[in-house]
């Protein structure tokens, strides 16, 4: 078999192996049989909420298993066709088979990413919170660049982007901002961005043209829908109101319409000031708080699951996950997965999908990652 075809076959087999490992193939098959039996039980439909949950899990498992089986079947057929073409010396058929393998490889990669987005909140909308680190204008400018990067990425994927809260820097960039991304698998894709991001560049704000290192943190948490119950004790909240800042018109800047809510047991703080009334800002802040509490519970579950897996060596939440180097060349290195990418243009205009997909895969495989500097 020619080298090009073998490379495609290896790539497809790797994707299939990851899919089966992620699904826990034998368990997934047994679970699907159990769900099919439950669906046929008329008693299930007496409880609409339980039936909805069963149907959602059944659909997710069935789609993943069907996609995996279809790729395996098509791979076997195409490899058999290629071997037949090589034996008969039919170069045209051989070329068609190689092209089919290339297309199947792309499809397997796409299906792999979609299957990895099978968490209970992965399909939900998501909040993305960006905060500038220490460093004044440099870090604030970097935080503003990250905010624009995530906005452009979401828009390219057809998501709707809403600015929930923003505090601008004195000279440039932002001190903090919260985005609401609405679209398919918004949280599933964006959750791998949580952590501290570093930028190394020749500073445009330094007259001596020295190189500066700036840091900004990114936190991602899913929007909680009606299917998820989050209990919040009002006595455990501190609610502060203050005057909104920035653009918004005369009314929004002359009344105490902005709202900040502090959850005392956890220390979680959320705020909103971009709505025109205190009532709407308070409602949005409550939504953010419910999302933060739910995301904290998801992290707790993941930590407990990882504790039972001795090979899980993913860099923990809140650690530095990616470094960006600008001038004299453009480079992005994801310290969580080891993936490096370069771009001839502005690297922040590049597509984040490669890094997000690599991070999703690494969270499943638990491969050891050696953290190294990009300099």
C-alpha cells in the first residue's frame, strides 16, 4: 500500500481507537441495549422528565456508536478496494481509493471531535470570562486581544455573541469582560480554554522596544438550562449595586443599575452592568452565578474521576495552558497538549479549532505532556 494511503489509514484507526476508548465501547453497547429496553417500557412515559433524559442519553450514544461503526465499515471496504486495485494494476481505481481514504480521514477527525463533546453540559451555551493579570496596560491590552479572538472564533462558527459585562482599561484593552456565546456545543469547545494565557511580544507601549510578557486568565462555564437544578440559598448571597461605567447612555450611567453578587460559601463573584435596568442586570448575574456553581461541580466530578486514573497527567485547571509569541515571528504553543502552530499573519486571527480539538483528545487519553517554554 502506498505511503499516502497508509498515513490516512493510520489516522483513521487512531481516531477510531480514541472514540472507542472515550465511549468505553463494551459498556456503551450494553448501556444502549438497556436504554432501548427502557424506551419500550410504557411505564417510562408516565414521567415526561425522566423519559426526556433517557431519550437524550440514548440519542447521544446511538449517534456515536453508529458513526464509529460506519467509519470502520467504510475503512474496511476502501482498504479492500485499494488492495484489489494494486493487485490488478488499476491506477485510476487506486487513486480513487486513496482520495476516498483522505475524505474518510477528515470525516473521522470531525466525528471524533463531535463524539468527545458528549459531556452533560457540552451542548449548552457558555460564558467566557477574561481577566487581565498584573502588568497594567500590557496585560489589559492582551486581555482585550483575547476577548476579540474568542468573539471572532465564535462568529466564524455561527454563534451569537453577547457582551454581558466589561470594564475597560485606562489606556487600552480591558480589565475584565464576560461574553455569552450561544451556539451548538459552545461550552464543549470553549471549556478547554480555561486557564492562564501568556503573551510574549515587543511592546508597542514601550519606547525602548523591549520584550514584555503579559498574562490574562480565561474562565469558561456553561449556561444552566431548565433541565439542571441548582439550589441557591439567598442568605448566602451578598448583593451590591453600583453605578455602571462605559457607554450606555444617560440613564445607565446615572443610576445604580450595575449588580454584583458574591456567593459567600465559595467566594464566587459575578457582576453585570450592560443591561439598561438593575432588574435585568440582577437576573443576568443570577444566571452567571448558577453557571459558575454548576461548572465548579463539574470540575469536582472530573477531579474525582481523574483521581482513580493513575495515568491522567493533564495540566490542572487554572494553570498556564498556552503561550503566544508575536514578533519577529508568530507562534502559538499549547502547553497543555504540546501542539504548536505558526501563521504568516496575525496569529490571533487563526482558528482555535486545532488547539481545542487537541485539548479535548488529551483530556481523554491522559497522555503525558512535558511543559516547556516557547522562547
